[in-house]
DNA sequence: GCAATAATAGGACGATCGTCCAAACAATGT
DNA sequence: ACATTGTTTGGACGATCGTCCTATTATTGC
C-alpha cells in the first residue's frame, strides 16, 4: 500500500508550497503538478483544502517538536540550546530571504482566515514553551516566559526586516547580539540589565 | 471631473483591502463591489492589478511621510517622537490583532512577488530613516541606524506575536519596555547598557 | 482466486479570476 | 449647438479555481 507514502508526500509538498507561495495562492493543480499525480487523486486523500491545511499544520507541529526534542537530547547547556534556535535564521537564510519565516507567515495567514483559530499560535507555542524551559534551566524563574517571548519576537522581527532589506549582514549582526544577550542572562541571573550592543 | 475623486477612492479602498485580505486574494470584483462601481470602470483607471498595487504603495508612502512629518513638526523631544511611533501598535491594535502590521504584511507579500523589488522596503525605509534621525537628535551617533532597526524589528516582532496569541496585555507590556529602553538611551548616551526588563 | 476496498486518472461543474471591449452617458471647449 | 474627450456600465473572453464524479487500475481480506 503505497498510499500512505503518497499522503505523506502530499503533505510535505503542500507544506513547502504553502510556505513559498502562501496558502491562498497555492492551488490543487499546483500541488498535483509538483507531485506528478492527478487532481482527483489529491482530492481522494484530502476532500477539502482546509483538511489539507490541517494536515500541514500537524506535520509542521511534529517536525518542530522533533527538532526541539533533538536539541534537548543533544546534552547542551540551555543557553547553547537557545543559541541553536537563534541560529535557524542564519541556517535557513536562503529561504527566509525570499519567503520569510515559515512559522510567522503561516501564523499570519491563519489569523486572517480565522482570528479565533487555535492553530495560529500552535507552532509558536511549541517554541515558546521550549524556550521557557531553557530559561528556567538557566536559573531564570519569574521571567522565563517573558524572555522566551522576547527571543521569539526578536527572531521574527529580524526575519521580516532581513527579508525586506535583503540584508544578510544585518541578520548575522543581530543574531550575534542575541547570543551575547543570552550569555548575559546566564551571568546576571535574575538581574535585569541586558547587554544588547557592541561586542 | 469627478474621475480624480474616483481614482483616489479606488486607491484608498484597495489599500484597505490589500491590507485586510492580502494583495493576491483581493480581486477587482471585491474592489468594485466595495466601491459601488463597475469592474470596467475600475479597469479604466488601472489597466492592471500591478498598476493598482503601485498606486497603493505610493499612497502608503505619502500617508506615512505625512504622519512622520506631523510628528516631527509637533515640537516633541526626539525620544517622545520615538514613543509616539511605538504607540501605533497599541493605537491600531484593533486591526493589527486581526490583520497584522500593514507595513510588515505588505512587505512580505512584495518580497514574494519580486524578491529584488525596491518597493518591499520603501515604507520600512521611511520609518528607518525617520527613527535614525530621532536617535541622532538624542545624541546617539554611530549606532543611530542600528537602534532604528532595533525599534523597527521590535515592533514587528511584537505585532506578529501579539496577533498570533491575540494577547493585548503582552503588547502593552512590551511597548512599556520599549519606552523604558528609549529613556535609557537618552540617559546613557553612547553607552551600550540597555534596560529591557522590569519597570 | 474472487469479491471488496483503496488508489489513481481524467474530466465535468459552476464560480470567479484578470483582462478587455463596445456602447451609453457626462463633461468640456469652442 | 456640436464635436470631442473622458467616465462609466455591463458583459464577453479564456483561464483557473475548489469541488465532485465516474471509470479504470492496484491492493487487500478471505
């Protein structure tokens, strides 16, 4: 039964096209062509575009969880794990430059489709909870979630401006600053002074 | 000759729908219905959707420039002008919550349409240069542009996460933090220590 | 080995897309 | 008053959209 494979391939390709083109703009025919299958076959696996979108969201969630679990299993210090997260925007710059952050762009589209949808922040919540845990491991208590949100917000802003200006140097500099900030968090546990500029 | 009026109305409504629905998703029929005119009339004023998009970008640029000029003419201290900018996300939260930041979302769409387009960062550049000027007026020399980009990035990140989580309290807290940071910039001119947490 | 089920192809369907056009209408200059 | 120009309408056009349906081909359970 190669249908499971087909179904998975559909979700993977859909996740890619939803990212690079946008959900609304990507058609069933686009997907069928890219997959080398017929439109009818695609419809057989997903009766509606919304069903496909839900599957894609599930796929992204699983993918993200797997990545985060891997980082947590890699016996790194919590601040190094956070730096590992920050490095994504450099690692994936080739795509982010053209298509933005996959999490941010999908979330924005989902909010527009349905403002009250839980899905809009599900992937963000995965990162948020994971980052919070890392900050807690660093000894930060009360403000762990606040710091996690700041890291998320920071990376989102950098992705948008980096993409808008097509400026990789800016991105690298900002990530370097974020890395310093994370280190400063370790040194001044519970302190509120944060080094954000100059190396 | 009421055609100029019609043309302006088209651009205004298009700017609104491009924001709330997205450029790709908004059709000529959507616009015509909203405007109460025929599709043919719309085409008489703008031969192509791209021409309309360009007009909308020009409109946004003029609108933004006018707003910034107004703030600069309002005889405020430069740090208060920056705070005035930061306040936008609170002031326009009603729409940002559902449709994101109009500058960020349009920029993202423009990059996807044409990665090398100058238009993608034109509005951002307006804010960037204006913010840089304010920081210079505050006595910050070398890092004025860096600080401007940080303010931009910060507001973009907050808009995205605030919208994704539908959390106005988070937005207000972050803006308060940004305000403190701006004040700290004034106090520690040229210093690199930045207060980002706790009030 | 044969009925039952799943997978796939190909196309029909009504609707809507961006574009374009011909005709009616309004405004203007002389 | 009339010719000219600009505005507006309503709809035609080919293409494509999401959805759905019928046949044909694989796969499975017994």
